[in-house]
């Protein structure tokens, strides 16, 4: 699937499909490296406090119940964030597309039918190797590349970039 090209630049190319398994892996690897959202404790406390104030202080039971229910929905959204994120991605127009990843000496290029991204190594802020892939940070936005679709040579090349801090 991946092979070096016959020119002066080192190059690897591979493909993978944007499916539910890829999205789960992406979420799990991102979360394991501190990119997960944190619960909004301040918002939850505020909603519960306003809800109780509306019920007991203002005698507005509908408003109070609505605010408390909103806090409960926020708790559920945090608890089920992985399932919600994976489902949203699986229903997006990108789902099911095949992505081609090209890695050269100078950059990583990902191409799909809906988008193309180029990550020049000199513009990448951070490259983190995870257990199952690589997190690429450019302009403070992380992107994930799974090792499952890369050859051993491509993984070794990117691992060297990680140890050199690009």
C-alpha cells in the first residue's frame, strides 16, 4: 500500500477510509493526549442555582424546571460526548471517503474528495506520536493520522520527526 517513490525526495503514500472505527480511534487518541473537553462545572452550578432560585424564590416552576433540565442535558452531553462526536462525524459528508496520505521530506499531504490539507514540517507546531497514530498540530488545530494505514517505513520516518521535534 505504501512505497517510496523513485526520486530524490523520500516519499510514502497510503490510503485509509473515514469510517466509524477510524473516528473512534481518532477520538480516543485525542482524548488520551489531553484534547478532550472538560465538563463546564461553572455553567452546571449556575443552571442548577438559577433553577432552584426560580422555583423557590420566584415561584416560577416552569422556568426553574427548564433550567434544571438544561443542566441535566449538559451532563448527559458530556457523559456521551464520544458517541455524540463519532455519530456526528459518521453522518458528515466526509464519512466513507477514502483519504490519501502522502508523506515527503518536507510535508504531509492528505487528500479526500471533499478537502485537501498540507502540513509542511516547518509549519507544524507539534507532532505527537500516540499508541495508534500521530497528532499533527498546525495553527493550534490538531489532526490525526492513524498508523494502521501507514507502512513501517512511514511510521519510522514520522517517529524520527517526533524525536527531532520537527
